[in-house]
């Protein structure tokens, strides 16, 4: 089993990725608030389906970009 030590990014890149992760995570904490606020306009089932659709689009985009980076 390899340690993968040579494949890590440099410190600056790791710091940038970590800070982006934390920023997006804290923004995600607002999702329940937004869903509750939007419940006055639409039913929860519609809102959750929209959120699931956004998650699928995000997964497709990440998959597509990772394939482009691999080639």
C-alpha cells in the first residue's frame, strides 16, 4: 500500500481548497433556512425535488470536469 506522499498538492493549493471547502460548508448551513422561507411559496416536496435536481446537476458537472482533467 502506498502512502501517496508524492501526490499531495503544495501548501498554498491545499490551503485554498480547504478554505473553499469551509466557505461552501458554512453557506450550506443556510439551506434549511432558505427551504423554510420558500415553503411559503411552494410545498416542501417541490422544494426538495428542486434541491435534488440541483444536486444531480452538480454531480454531473463535477463528473464531466474530472473526466476533462483526466484526459
